[in-house]
C-alpha cells in the first residue's frame, strides 16, 4: 500500500501547484491514499472552497494545524466534512474532529490522525502523546498515518519514537522546510520530521520575501503577501506492508 503525504499548501500558488501536479504524482507513485496539509491554503487558514479544490486535485483527506480556525467560516464545514481534520488535541469544544478512518484503494481502511505539538506552540493543547494512546485504542486498523504539526524538531522525533510500531507513518508539518531524515524507525513506523510545503519556491515559507523582510526589520508593508513565480510541491511517499501496516520504505518527494 502506498500513501502520499503532502506538505503545507500555501495560498493560491500552492493550490494551483497541487491542482497541476498532485493527480499525476498519485498515478506515478501508484498511491492508494493521499493526505494533504491545507492549513495555509488561504494564506492563513482555509475555506471550504480551498478544501474542495484540494479534494479535486487528488487529496483524500486534508489536515490542518495552528491556523485551523483563522477563517471563522470554516467552523461549520469542519462539523459537516469528515475528510477535513483539525488537530485532535484542540479543546473538545472546538468544532470538527481530529481523526477518522477512511476507505483506501483495495478495500483497506486507513486511520488519519491530526495532532499538534505544544513546545513553542500553545500550552493549552491536550498532551498529544497521551491522546494518541486513546485514539490508537479505537482506530481498529493497522494502517495509521499521523500528521504531527509542530514547531520543535525534537518534539516531532520524540512523538514518532513514542508511537513507533503502533502507527504506519508520522510526517511532520508546520515549518515548511523539508528535512533530510526520512527513514523507517526500529518498530516499523515511517518518519520524516517535516515534509516541507507546496507553494511558491522563491519565497519565505510561501510568503513574498518583501513582506517577510519588512516584518523582521520592523517596517510596515502594504503589498501582496503571496509570492510569485515558480512553484514546488513537497511531500513524502510511504510504502506500507499490506498485511501488517508497517512501513517498508519512505522517501521524500519534490515536484515542479
């Protein structure tokens, strides 16, 4: 079984990039299931229309992160759309759901879990380690993929080792910069600290360089925040054993 996990889709350039490339990548890799992080699809946050565009492009499930509720109108969509996940360790009063079990090719069922780290993020979040224990007790399938949306690389790696052998794959999101550590852990969990982003290549994390520079030097900037030019799609391919759900191999992918 092959699962593709796509990094943070950023703004209109990222959406167009996914629409242009994701379907072809799905066919090229023979992917049975695709997860895409879309929390920045609107630049900051996501709208229902953005989610629909990602589904049409080839994503089976769209995960989110710390900007999940940046667009207030998404609240109702989160309640009604089981394929759009926000981090499970938000307060239970938040709209939507943080995980689900979905149909994949070949009659298999894949659990997708969206969790957010707490280090340098938001201390009001539930502990993602303990919440993962509870979710895994209910998942009911050996195929489990986790989008761990976090700032600290150490927290991402610690979480991956914590669930090693109990989930098929852990892919990190949020920092928008791909890491070079794609590998299979001793217990059979595929892991990469961060899969990167999908959006404008000549940018600062998908944002126009001028806008980002202005912020760091203390200036006001009234121009567009979305970068222009060529785009790149980043992610990872996980090959899973059809019987055990363990990861056989993992590789980072990048397409233009």
